[in-house]
């Protein structure tokens, strides 16, 4: 039986280790130290793991709990990095229990789910459960950035069924999610004296025209045509910069956005919409100049070949959690798409959490304990 205090203490230890993604937060420490903690913890219970180098500054921690032979293998995934913590520096690394919720950076995204894999492996050991099939595990690097960890892992390892552990209500099984792109839009003007109207061109004003029309596209097209599984197509402005001083026309303005793609779409569809906006603006601003740079592109996810794993997982959820499992989609993106596209029949699953990517992130501890129990039972049946 999994002890509540053991679960709280393990997740708390992981929270205390700063592992902010260095692509998002250049001054962050990255995931190495938390991966070392996980490796030492596993070694103490007799489970080996190793680092696979991806590039300078990134490694995956991976391993296999070997089966006795003849069974099916499963890959368990969680990521070891987090987003930044600028808005709650004083509390992000100080775990705190309030009722059934454990608060702290990474508690549900995704250190709590790293802990779920760790405790699942420990429970298999402690209960003397010998599975015919192998249980592979990865504590991935860089999920919150360019996802180089998962890209590297699926290029090295043979496909198996995969369970991607991320925060979600415990009675849900994720079978699809949106894709996304990180796009930079640049408008170019002509610098000049602040009183040089008609000679200079205002790049920031031109960007404002772009933003207004993108918001209109979201309001008139994305919102009324939400996907029944994955919800409204994601769109938001992220950062903006431009201009030099009060007295001068801005020569350039740069806007960074995150924008989604639904199943059957590609990021080129979104880029075309933006370029159509450029043409609309040129009808009344002939000097308008804009371009689009794609920084990151990831495709939507739809599970394939996971029917038997889904049935087993749904059965265990209902028996242990007491609620009927339902297939769900997600308007957020996850590494599930990279596993599925590499031939791993993939499902998403996890314990309830809240306030992801913002202050006071939390995970539900009773659900976490049930999550581990469900994983143990799923492995016992599927890996036969």
C-alpha cells in the first residue's frame, strides 16, 4: 500500500530542485540535478538507469525494468524540466500541503508524474511482481522548450506502447490534442523624426493592425468552430518589442505568438491566414511590410493502435478510482505526438492538478496515489 506521506515527501523533494527549462529561461538550471536525484533514488531500490546525451546541456534519464520474457513492453514517460518562476520566486520551491493539494513548481507539470513512475517501479519491486514484458521509462529533458529529449529518445529506441504522464483528471484518457507553432511576426517601417508624418512609417501601428485582425479571426472563426475533442484553436500574443525612443518613428516591431492547429491542419494553414491579413492591411496602407518567422512547429496528436491498452487502462481506472473512464482531447500540446508519429501507440494519463505554468501550481495527492495503483495494475495485465 502506498503511504500518503511517502508520496508527499518524494514529490516535495523533486519540487525543491530548480529545473527551469534553459531554452525558455536562459538563467534556469535545466533538468540535470532533478534527474540525478531520480537516478540515485532508483539506484537505492535496485533499479539502474543511464543518461543519454542529446546535446550540450541536455540529457535524458532512461532505463528498463527487465521482464522475465515473452510479454509486451510498455514505455512510461514524464518530463523533468519546468517552466520559469518569475511570478512566485518566494514560494515556487517551497512545497506546501493544503488539504489534499500539494503546491509547488512542477508539482503536477511534471515532477509529480516523475514521482508516479518512480513509485510505480518501487511498488513492482516491493510486491515482488515479476512481469513477462519490459517496463521502459524516460525522465525527459526539454519538454517545455524544443522537445529535443523526446525527439532523441524515439530515434534511439524501439517502439512500444507508451503512456505519457501529464496532469489531467484521473478518469480521463487523452487520445488527441492540438498541434501548435511559436511564430514571430515582424512589421517593418521607416525610421524618422517624430514629427515627420508622411515621410516616416510606424512599424508599431502596422503591428497593431495585424493584432486586431488576428483577434478578429479568433473571435469569428476559431471560437465558433471549436473542435469537439480539442476545443478552440489556441491563439495568444506572447511578447512584443519595437521602437527606440519617444521622439522617433519605430523602424521595426516584433510580435511573438503561440497558435494552434487542429487535427488535419498544419502550421502552414495558420501562416497563410496571417499573410492574408497582411494583404488586407496593404489595401489601405500601401507601405505595409510584414514577414513571418517560424520558431517551432509541432503537429496534432491522434492515438493509433492503442485500443487494447486503452481498454485495460479504462478498466483499471473504473475499478480503482470508481469513475467510468472517458476519452478526451486537449487544446494543449504534449510529447504524445512525437511518440505516436515514431510508431509508439500512445495514450495520455495523469492525476488532477491546477495552475499549470503560473503561481500556486498543485497536484491532488489522493489522485496521485490512485494513479500509482492504476499504473501497477495496468502493467500487470498489459505486460503479460
